[in-house]
C-alpha cells in the first residue's frame, strides 16, 4: 500500500488525554454495542483491548473532515468541518507560515504520514486534539457492549474522525486517534490500545453468597478480605517501570500488614520483590522496577489481597455513609523520562449496625439494672462478646462484659452485622420478673441493585429494616440503627400480713391441726 494513502484508510491510535464534557455536547448511549449517530451509512467498530472492558467508558467523537464524493464514486473531495476548521487551519498555517485552505490541511497531514516520521504525525494529531478539546463533540457513553466486548459507532456520515477517550487518568502521554470512513470502506475498525494500567478493588461479603463486590457489612472485629485486580502493563520501551498501589482507608477500618499477598498469574511473590510503607491515610506497596520481577509478562493478572476489619472507631459514627477503602495505581508513563501517571481511585464501602435499646415496664417507666447477653444463635451457644466504651457496648474479640441498662433504661450495642441475633436477659431489674425467652433481633439492609459500581460518597445502603418475633422495629437509616424496647412486667404482689385473707388461712390451718391431734388420741 502506498504510504501516502495510509491516512485515507485510517491511522488507528487512541487518545488518553483527560477531556472536559461541555453542556452543548451531544450525548449518545452505546447499548448492546451500538451507538446510533443517525447521520449516514458509515460505521466505526471500536474493538476492546485485551482484558479491558469498555463498559462505563466514554468517548468524544470529532468529525474533522466531511467527504464529498462524485456521482460515480471515483473521486472524493475533503472539506473541514466548520466546527473545527478555524482551529485546525491555525495549526497548519503556523507550520507552513502561510494562509491555508482545506486541501492544504489534507496535503500537510499526508506529508507527515510517511516512513520514519510517524512520531511527527502523532504529535500533530495531539496538537489537533488539544486545539479542539474545548469545542463541542458527540460523546458516546458505553452502557453495554456486544458479545465480543466491542461497540459500533453506527450510521455515521462519511469523513475523518478523531476519537478521544474521556478518562480520569492523569499525566498520561497521549496518542490521538484519527480514522476515516468512506464509500470504499464504509466500515472502519479501530483497535483500542490504552497505554495505561487500570485497577479494580473489591471486598468479600460473606452473607447471602454475594462474594466479591463493592459493598459489604460486618460485625466490628470480624475479619474479611479486600482485593485488588490489575494486569501487567505493556512495559516495552522502558528500562525500568515504576508500579505502585496506593491505598487509603477510613480510620474505622484496620488492616493486617502480615496478610498482604501479591500474586502474579499463579505465583505468589516474595515480599522482598516489593516494599511496604505506611502513609498518613493508609499504605503503599511499591515495585520500583516491575520489569525486574522474575517471569512476568504483559497482561499477566496481578491480584493483591489482605485481611481487614471494622474497628471500635466505627461506634463513634455509625451511618449509612459507611467506611470507605480505595486504591489507585501510580505508574511510569513515559519511557524517555521519570514521569508518572495515576489511575482514578476505585472505592469500596463497608457498613455495620447498632441497636438502641430501652428497658421499661408496662407503664413505660424506665428501668436500670436489666442485664443481658447477646448471641448469634437461637440455642444461645454462640455468644457475642462485648466491651463497654463511652459510645456504649461494642463487639469485642477479647473482653466479655454483661450488657446492663443504665439509669435512663438505655443500652446501646454497636457493631452488628445483618442477620439474626438473640438478646437474653440474665438478670431482671429489682422487683421484676426475669424474661424467660430470648429476644430475637433480625436486621435486614437493602443495598443498591448494582453492587459493583460503587463510587466514593455514592449510594450503597439505601434501606434498613428490622423485626423481633415478626414485629416490625423502628430503624434509622441515617445512623444505621435499630430501636428495641424491652418491657418487663410488674410481678404479682403477695397478700399483705394482717389482712382477712391471711387470718383465714391461719385459722383454717389451726383447726386442721386440732382435728388431727384429737383423731390420733381417740385411736
């Protein structure tokens, strides 16, 4: 193929520059892999990069040139799109040091696209992208892909298109995309090739077989796992490759450093191959040169896991906002310098719940001194240990004290998971009967339907319900609490000494004794 004609069939590269969204942009949803432009009969297929889903991504699509064809389809004439014409002409004019027309722009771009000068062509495409990034465009939002993970920009008008991925990745060196569709090739194909890594964080939810997702709820001090998922990036051209996990964790969450495990493909890496450092908000795990890791290859899966738990600080601020943990990657992004980029933060969230207890009698008099123990099972064998703090009773992995209602009749139990608990009264307030049966407390949260798309400060817990022996309990979503009122019945009083009833008993008893003695004497 003649190198001068390569521009007409498309130079397929992808821009990785962060680009703003504008109010006048036309938004188009890609559903089941189709984004309908409704402008013509051409199309561009965007093929997914290996192991990188396009779901959730967005692309700005600029039509730089219109293609006008002759009646017999043997000749084509290219005119700049008026929306971008002045900016592009300014660029070419500055390069050629003269005023230019549309054809001059095409000729100049063709002159850059030849053997040994691809870098100049790429730089020029980057200049175009930067020049028009503040102008309006069609923005494609990928809701779902086709069976192969691809999307098709369908019913396009014939022309040259610049396609720019909208991303939060910072400090990336770009490679803008320029492709063309015409009557000779009405369908063009663009292989997406992001030159930056991505990362996904998950938490393992042990309830209801949910497993790995973005949302979990747990007891305080219950051990669970966090996980990162990424892949070995393309490190070709780099002498050394900096690769760092940066983790930020809510103060109400704690992690166990000794449980950190990094696995590349099927191999668990020796801890000597990376370094661990604490930060003011969490920790980092750093590979100063990922390329030096033994037997590592592009696209090998990297999985990092570690144990964590919700700590006692959660009792200070139990809420439907939960406790977030997030991660991002910091990485080398330019073989010619020490420049580094970073991915957007990926966030997961954890919740715990509390019971606001109140002890009264049937006349609503608040009772102090009622003593309880909490269990996870109806047979009362799996006891929930608690400790007393300024915020009430908190689930403990070591201490074990009784739960006692205070002078106002209240008791607070912090750090509960979803599911069913049993509260057993082991000592009633003075003058009251002990409750024979344990009190059932059933906690039922409702989370957003898509538990794999949580964003920081977003929606997670959307509803909280609770019941006790089929009776609905009041709840507060804002502080993730359940209100429980425990009532002790007043005990029946014994007859008062000196009353008629007591005297009758004594007399009757004495008469019986006299009769018994007389009978024995007669015998």
